[in-house]
C-alpha cells in the first residue's frame, strides 16, 4: 500500500504529493548463501560404508583372479566352463563374479555419495533393492518348502559335485571341509554310497581307491600318535553295510545334515538374516534420502 502526504506550498507554489512509498511485503525466509539441503552426515556415512565394501570387493576379486589363474596354469587351459553348474561349482570364478558385483555397486554408491550424483545413487539403490528381493525370495522358498529345496539340491548338484571332486582342487577342498565340519559323507540321502558315482571311488575302478570314500568322511582321519592324516582310512567302506561302515566313517549325506543343523539353529540364522535385511533397508533409505536432498538442492539452484 502506498502512503503519500499532500503538500500545498503557498504563494502560487506547486501543489502535489511528497513522501515515500511504503509497500506491504510478505516476509520470506531467505537461506544464507552457504546453506545446503544435503546432509553431510548421511553423505559421508554412505561414502565410508561403501568404501569398506569397495575394498572388500577388490580383495575378493584379486584373490579370485589369482586362484583362477593358478588353476588355469595347472590344467594347461583346460578349465571346463560348459554349463551353469561348472560356473557355480568353480569357487574361484564365483569369487571373481561376486567381487566384480560388490566392487561395481559399492563404487557407484561411494562415488555417487561423494560427488552427489543422483544417477549413480539411483543405480546403487536399485541394485541393493534387487539383492534384497532376491534374498527374501530364497529365504521364503527355503523356509516354506524345505523338502523341495532339499530335493532340488540333491537332484541338480550331487552327481556334478561327486564327478568333479578330483578334477577341481578348489571344489575338492571345499567338499572335504564341509564333510569334516558337518560330519557327513556324500550329498544325497544315499550318504557315503554317493561316492560310487565317482570314477576313482567306483568299485569297478582300477584305482587303489576303489570302493572307498575321501578321507574327510572318516571319523578318525588323523593318527593321534603321529598327527598325520590317514588318507586311506576310507578305502573299501562301500563294500560294508551302513552299520559296519558307521564304525569308520560318517554315513549320512551332507545336504540332510545341513538341513537338520539349520532347523536346530533356526532362530540364530533368522536373527542374522533379519539383521542383514534391516541394514540393507537402512542403506537403501539413506541412499534415497540423499538422492532427495540433492534434487532439492538442485531445484533451489535452478530457482
């Protein structure tokens, strides 16, 4: 609203309005020039978390490449990668693939947070959401259909793992570790008889290991007096009955033993899985929060 004072000058002076114009204005909250909508705490929390995973992914990738190179040289370039099972059961290759995924995704989160790049943050949060949904799907299937999962693993992996036991040193070490740790032998419900499917342990094999099982199946594989591993402790046990064989080796298959172990430790496993899921959701929330803050800051600059 304007406010002028009327002025009348005497002596034939000029008549008119004088004064100052006063306008009613709505007060506007103006941010200081240095103000930013982007939270430094959220930004560097995402950066540090992803930087740690980025280093872990790089380490995993390096170890996987070294192991695969060593295996390639030992096999003179004869590493078999014909089917998806050859890839899944190749430990070094699984480490390489896992390392690449962790390296790329964490690098996107790291750089996206540091440079405040919304495209990288969107890629990062979408990847985390995809991983979360996949984990939930696997957990639901394993929890609701345990027998179906058990049958699937026995059908799809038993023969492949048993056949490849001597061909892949990494797989051999993994199987030996699992059999010793879970006190089992073989994979399926057939138990130790699964090893009859291996060309070295088959009873028709000319090998000295015929009708035997790996030493990792033995109850007492290590000699107490000498401290040495008796690799012949499982020779000939396939010719024995389950009762007779159980005096020397573990006779139950590993898949069933692991399933029983998981059921006994269900609350611990569920607690760990829930903790991981909550952390993933928290990181996704932080990434989306930072993304929204950056967009808000951009809109302020554009105004």
